[in-house]
């Protein structure tokens, strides 16, 4: 996750509800990458030079080209993973603060 402090505090209960959908979305993007990689070999364009050129362009749109679907999906995965990590950090920070509060109160009133 990038170390940008955006100054947004998110309720840990809300964050908890957002972690799983992020994980699900990442899993779906990964399934789409597997499908897109199957398009590396596209058939049916014939043997003419123009057909072969078009075949190469379509294959590059799926895999290998600078603007390929696989590259776009990998970029989306990185963004959603950063979001998931931020939500998880909100949860972890809240638990840590809660434990610090409990520890402080126990020092004040050791019997409780």
C-alpha cells in the first residue's frame, strides 16, 4: 500500500464490510486474466497479410500490448488491493486502539 496519509478515518465496522468485496473483486479480476490469456491465440482471420495483421492486433489487445486487457486488469487489482489493505489497516488500528484503552483502564483500576 502506498504511504499516503489521506486523513480519512473509517469506522472499523464499515471497513470490515468492505474487505471481503475487495477480495472477491480481486478474485474475479484474476479469473478474467486467465480467460484473457486464452485469447493470446486468435484464429479465423485467414492467411492474407491484412488478416494476419488484424489477428495480431486483436491478440495484442488481450495480452502483451501496452493497452492490453491483462495489463488493465493487473492495474485494477493493484488499486483494489491498496483499498483492501487500507480497510484492513482501519480495522487493525481500531483493535490496537481498543486494546490500548483497555490496558490504560486496567492500570487505573487493576481489579477490573
